[in-house]
């Protein structure tokens, strides 16, 4: 048995001229990619983060500017993230750095010394001067822009003079179990927050100048997402049941939830609406802003109680429940215009394989689609007047920032001069059925024609599993990179099928909560087998040369395919996959996120790749970072050791200090170079 440790990708490989790539992996993977957008509260200014080969910088524009302006000039692929916190007419506030792992260590994928700590920075727009304000990861600017609040440890701090050179930090209050979700009252005199308590949580209010916290109708549930009424006299929040004895979080489960409205004068609150079934959880953590209180005295909230993730409005007295985003489709991120007239949303309404932007008049409910029909538009930001901005990717263009004003879209970002957009193939939407009859969607990438020989094929599986791959560049950087890789492999002569297996999003609640998935039976694995048989039915595919690749949950399904069906799947690349559900449930997090109690551990093992190693014969490449906060690297170590013991060929590529979703461009490039070389050796 031989194990190979990959340091560098093989540089020279020979291919028929007809299959020579028209572009390099670096060209397609390294193009500028817009990671996030942030608008000012008045809707007159917009800022966004661009990642180009791992170098992240901030760009900025006003609605009236003719061209956007770069604000920062970072120049290293150091893996340090940028999170824009607030945009004002004079300043931009942002955090540079990464969050901590469970040992309290910030991500440091470039192995820098000393380890960079996340820093709150203030950039003066007039001259781009940058000041370091505090060592924190998030802040909330006061309504008048003169102060900010943030947490450090279990305390809440305030910084006065946020826009002045002499900004001063002061301890505001201490909270026994810490605080999150800080939000200012409209008049800037009070701060609401959530205090987590392990098996329940409270909503608290602190009035500036006082010495104690006011708890709003404390109960025996999780109180979350507080929002202020326009007059600042009332507070609304979401409540879901507290955690019962031995209850563990289950990603595929659900719970009921309620909307509560309380008065600050009395501190009491009452429920105004309750979900009819266990439809809470997903719709309260997956999108942004799960609850809002508009100037028209309407509460807007996300719910899945009618089978699809939608936004509803309701009056604070519990009357007038209305679905603002109806249809057999999901609504994801949303924004409200500064004048509170419009709700902007992104989702797959009318186009299940993409994302487009919709505008809804909140009062009347009148709705229109304002982008599309091509492309992937997401993360909309409502701006002044009828203007709005969003992130857009096409099938042959990575995600950029777009400003839509006076009915005309304006692309705010440029592409690398060598980006091979004209050489990318347009993926085709396909469907096929699993053995139990469930319809599965996918995207098919076919290589340039130039040889009559049947071609090797790859199946790509996303992670999550609460994800959906689309017919173009994804709004998640992780999956945009995967999309680039699928395009590249198609250019190298592979037929590639990206599979949206059951338990993902985009196809309704029942599809997402499919029975017996993951550690409860791996029901989604039959979708991967169906994908393999679908590829075998294509005239262009060599049925004996099909491989698997994917990350996280996709890594799990890759290993499942090799363990259970090596006769069908002849090679696989497994990025940070789960290989033993029971181990994850015991040692990584309580229940592993799937509610795995001790009585379920045996079944979880049976639904894992390690349960079928006796049938595993295909070679595999394992790729992982050793500071992975989602799937511990031990999952790959254990699998490799067991494969070695059975004489099963494996290779590996490990990135010290790298996290689950690689933060450095160098990590992605090396991982994909290794992936290409591995498949070329075992499938061509």
C-alpha cells in the first residue's frame, strides 16, 4: 500500500490538443469577487468588499459618483476577513480579522506572527486615514452616529465620539452570561440586547444613565432578535421553546416560535402570533433580519409555515397577517428602503435555478421582479429613492457589485483582464429521479467538443447540506470557487454534474427536511447514485470513468460513494468531510448538530462511510485545514488510518492553520491543482 503526501502539483501533464484548456485555473479562480455590500442609513452611500486572489479591499461610491473609489490598499493573501460595520457621510467603520475557534484563537491561515487579532477600524472618507478603535469583532452605531456600542467578554462597552479623533471607550454594563444582538432605540437613549443562558435566553434593555437592566417579560424560552417600535416605547422579539433535558440541536428538525410585543413602561409582553407547527429554526437563523418593525407600524418576519421560506407582515396587535413574498419559492436576504416604502428581497421565485431581486410595496403588497431573467442576483440593499444595489454573478462572470438607479443597472466592479468569460460553458439545468422517486435537480457542464472519445465525468456535491448550487456564479465565495473549478474541469475534458441532493434549500421545506437524511439513514446518498447512473446514460460519458468531489457534507457524500459503490465511482476528492457521524456527535459538538443522542449513535455509524470500508477500493484524495471549526481534522486522520490498515490507496493535502472555508487564495489554488492532478491520473 502506498500513501502520497502532496506538496506540489505535477506541473506538466500531456493531453490531446483538442482538450487543451483554453484558460488556466489561476485565470478563472483568481478574478475579483465581491464578498459583501453595505449601504448607509440614509441610502446615499454604498461600500463593498472585493476579494482578488485572497487580497481583500473596500470600495465605495455615492449615488451620484461617476466611478467607484478604492478605500483600502491591502496587498497580501493573508486570509484576514473584512466586515463593513457602518457607512456614514464622513466615515466607514469595519472590522479586519477573523473570529475565534473554541479555544479562543482567531483564525490565522497565513501563520502570521504575532497572531492578528480582529480590530475595529475607522476610515475617514476625506483622506482615507485609518484609526484603530478597539479589539472587537462587531459594533452598532448610534442613530446620530456619535457613539457606538460593542461587546468584549461578558460586558457591553460604549465609545463616545465615534467620529472624532478623541474617541473614548467606557464600560457601560456587565451582563452575567454575556450579551449579543445589541440594538439602539430610535432616540439613542436605550440599548436592547439578548442575554444567552444555555437552555434559554432573555431580552434586556439598558437605559443610558441608569445602573440596572430591565428584563422584558422573562420566560422559559429562547428570546431573540429584539426590534424597536418607531416611537421607541415598545419592543418586539421572537420566542421559541427552551431546551429540554438532554435535548440537542437538530439541524434538520424544527420548533414552534412566537412573536412577542412588550411595552418598556411596564416591562411586560404578550404573544401576538404563533407558528401553527414546528416551523421555527431555519427561517429564524438562515436569512438576515428575521424580524423588523417598520415606520408604518408593521412587523415583518420570516416563516416557513406554509412550506416555503417567505416574509410576512403583521400588525403589532396580531391582526392583518399577509404573505409579502408568495409562491412556490424561497425568499432569502432582504432589505428595506430608507423611506420604508419598499421591501427588497432575493430568492428563486419564478426561476428555481437562479436568484433574482423583487421589490414589494409594504403597504399595498404590490410586487414586481426588478432584475433578471439571466444571472444570479442576491444580497440586495435598498437605497435612496427607487435605487438599490445587489451582488450579481453570471454563468461567465464572477459576482460583482451592481447599482440599479432610474431603471438602469450599473456594474461597479471590473473583471481581471485575462478572465476567460468567453471560454466558459453555460451549464444546463437537468433533472433525474432517485430510486425512491424523488426528483433531483442539477447543473450539467459539458466540455468543448473536439474528440469523439467518451469523456470522464465528475459529480460535485455542495456542503451544508442547507445549500443550493445555481446556473451561474454563486453568492457564497466557497461555492463560487467550486463553480470555477467545475468550469475548469469541463474545459479540461470532463463532463461535470453538480447535484442538489435532498436536504438542501431551494425546493421547499419538505425537500429540506427529507426523512432519514444524514446520520439517520443517509437517504440523500441515493441521489448521488442516481446522478452516477444518469451520467452513465449520457452518450458523451465513459461509464467506467466517473469520480466524485465535494467539501464538508459533499466530502461526506464523496466518501460514502467510494465506500459503498467503488464499482460506480472510480476516484474521489474529499475536502474536510464527515466520515463518522457518531464520532462527530460525541466529540465535536453535542449531538453533532443533528440531535444525536446516545441511542442514535449506532445508527449514525451505520450511515457513515466508515461502516462500509470493506467495499472501498477506489483511490481518494483527502484535503483539510487543521483549524477547521466545522469538521475536525481528526475525521480525515481517522479515515486515512483506517484506509491505510486496509491497503486502500489515499493521498492527502493539509493546510496548517487554515479553516473550513479556506480563507487564503493560495489554499484554494493548491487544493484545486491537486484535485485536477488526482483525477487526471485516475480517470483519464
